[in-house]
């Protein structure tokens, strides 16, 4: 989301014995309101398997600055964006497994009245020996307002699913859905053009998923 800096923690704290070392997402304390809001959302999903685990938050002093730190589950597998950089694209059976986990994560997020708003390869991390795909970074997330029109609520949830469809396309092809467009032009293409999936990398199942979400 652009907020904070992420780094790996080295610690002997008993809190983390027997678990994956945490990473820190940090910013200056006097500009930490967004991280404070983010940790509240993370803690809503503390025990959910497809959302990066948050151990809480603390304040530290570094170079005479007070830093506000989110303590997050560390992903030795990196993000799906990292894998794209290394491999250019992923095999469809891998993408299918990751897609399922992200859909389960989004279902939990939506059921708790949150719209994620930032699904992309860089916000999906592979955690543990089995490289379980988990959603991270709630910096752009929105809480659904009480009394919101049900139609508007569904539309906002569908934006997350649409973004997942774009992510699946990028993971399989190694390219963005509208790579040659930018600015307002890409918005026109999103609204008026149907994505083309004429690519040998796509199975019939992937084609069906595209039709349902894009």
C-alpha cells in the first residue's frame, strides 16, 4: 500500500519461540495512524490460515526516532510478485492452488465487513514449508459502513474478486491485463473492453474463471 517499511526481526523473545520469526512493518510514530488502523484489522483475523498472522505492535527507538512497528508473520517464500520476477510466469496448477487460498481469505475478510481493495501479486505471500498463499497488507482496506445499501456492498466485494481475476491473468501470462495502457485510457479499456484470453497457457477451467470474474 506504500505505507511503512518491512524488515526481518532477529529476536530471542519467548513470544516467538516455536513460530516463524516476525517481520516488522514500521513507520515514524507521529505518522502511524494508518498502521494503527491496519493492526486492528489484522487482529480480527488472528487465527485465520489464509491471512498473514499479526503478533501485535510495539514502539521502538531508532536513530532518535520513535517507530511504530507491526509484528507480522515472515514469509520465507516471498510474494507472488517475487516469483513472477524470478520465473516470468507460474504454472496453472500452482496458480489454481494460490487462487483457492486467496478466495478463502477474501471470503473471511468480506464476511467481517471489510473490503480489501488491493489484491495483487505483491500482496500475496507464500508462507511456511508448503508455501501457503496468504493475504497481507491491509493499508488500503475499507470497512463497510453500517446501513450501506446491499447492492453497493456486493459491488465493492466484487471489485476484490475482479482484482483477483487480473492477478490470475498476470500470474499465468507474466503480463498485466492491459499492459499497453495507462492513466485514464486504461480505465476506458477496463469499462468497455472484454479481456482477451487467446493464450495457449489457459485451460478451459481458467477460461471459465475469467468469464465469471472479469
